[in-house]
């Protein structure tokens, strides 16, 4: 098959899945077909639009239930969610936190906001998440245990935590990563910002410990902005609630604060939108999975191309359907992207690996050859819920 023929076949297959959707076709956009307008209007009518109101409490309660977590703390976005989770769990200034380089920059930025240092580690192709085998081998090489802490021999700093990311909604090897965290006495906080509704076995992401979510406009459900921290421990939940509300002590009229904290609480107006979106989560997830199935079917016969499937024993929300090419030539990726954009089909590559960004280029890191390889081979396809409804309904 010639290159030109292959390009044409790829574009034709993607166009067939998208169908008559008006151009331009966004990578991922929100869908409002339920009670969104009704709930938001009720906030405006009542005047309860800020960080206190019935929808905030309801959203946290229903979100925790959907994720099989005991508690949820709603905040203004996913970056703030990860930042406050790191701080509340005990990450200290100048600690190192293990994060993948193949993720959105907010993962590393949240670590930096906590005055800690992102330490980049390698992923696996199967899930695009942190590879537990490579991570264990790497820590055996560069880490020593001293007074109960894991120390980076090269920097002398404590390695305090690991932040696995469920990339594009595909669950990573969380059980194995928990074992590594226990072995090296590391905190483990999941960046599940792309993984609402995904499962490992029959357990939803968010039910395994501490996880953070995002409800940005491009996620499965949206609150406009918005994020959340999911936890199982009551004491940690209370600490998170306190730190996200400027550490204000309960009192009917006096303003007393007992530590430096943050004003991160989600407004009632946004929570109202989130409640309406949560009501539709099962339908949205079914549409996403149906869309991924159609992409898999239409691209199946094209040599060198495959849609990344959900890892074994997991159920992915397929937040972004991921097309991988066997060739690592970036020219291929960019030519296909240019051709798709000319068709007003707004696909994109994965994020520039974080260790290649100017502010992180000197950070500690493992061998990241696979991360760099994958960056040359990945194209994310239009994955909006509404594209999948035609196949799920």
C-alpha cells in the first residue's frame, strides 16, 4: 500500500465514523441535553450562585456514589484538586514526586505548585500509564532507604509520592503501582482527571484510595471548570474541606482562620451543571464506548494503524480515542494531522513530553525513550459524546 493510499484510507475511515456531523468537528466538546438549564436557572433565581448551596453538597454526594468513594470534595478545577491533595497528604517543599512525562502539563504543574519537584518516569504502551516494571527497576537503581524515607541518591532529596495518570481514560496498572508505593513508602495519588467512569475489574476509578478528577469543558461530564478529590478516609476528607475553604473555623458570624489555606471551592452554579451532567453519565459512557468500537472497526484493515484498546481486566471510558501508528516518523503524524485539519476534523497529537518543556528540561528523570517514541505515533481522534450517541442509542 502506498503512503498516499494509506493516508486516504485513514481519512476516509475517520470521516465515515464522524458521518454528517457539521464541520469543524471538535476533538471533544460538551453536550447539554438534560436538566442543565433548569438547575442552573434555579441557582440564578435563588441567588445561591457562589461556593455554598444545595447543588454543591448534592454534587459531592452523588459523585462519591458514582465512583464508589466514601467522600468527594468539589473544587474549581483539576489542577487545584491535585495540588491540594498533594499538600493535604504530606508532600513537602523540595520533595520529589514521581509523575509520567506523557501527560497534560497540569500534572507536573500541580507538583510545582506544592513547591515539590516533578521527577519523570517511563510509561508502558499497553495503557500509556506508568510502567510498574520499569519504575521498580529504576527505583532500585537510584533510590536508597534512610530513616523510613526513600532518598534519591543523585539529588539527596526525599521521593515522597507517585502520581499515576489514567491517560485518555485507560486505567493504568494501579494494583502493581500500589505495591511499589508500599515497598518504597510512597504516597500514591491518582490523576484520574480523564478517567471518570473507567473501571479496573468491577471497581470504579476513584474507589482505590485517593484520586482527583477534572470537569473541564472537554471532559466526559463538565461543570464548566471544576474538579474533585475522592477519598476514603474521613479525617483526610475533613482536612481537604478545611484547606479548600480558606481554613475558616465554623462560626455563625465570626471570621476565624487557623492556617494558611486556599479558596478552591466549586461554586453552586457550576455544581448545578455537574448534577445535571452526572444524571446522564451512564448514557454518555455507553456512547463513548460505542464510538471507540466504530473507530476500531473502520480502521481495522489499515496496515500499521490500530486504536489503543482498553487494557485487560479494565473498562475504559475512552475519553479520547487514541490512534497509534507503527512508524515513529513524525512526518507521518504531522501530514495526517494537516490533512485532517484541512477537512476541518480537529484531531491532535499527544502532549509534548513534559521533560522536553523548557521549565522541566533539567528535572530528574528516568530513561524516557518509549515516551518520546509514543509522542511521534499518537493521534487523538474526535471523541465527543454526541458522536457516539448515534451508535449507542
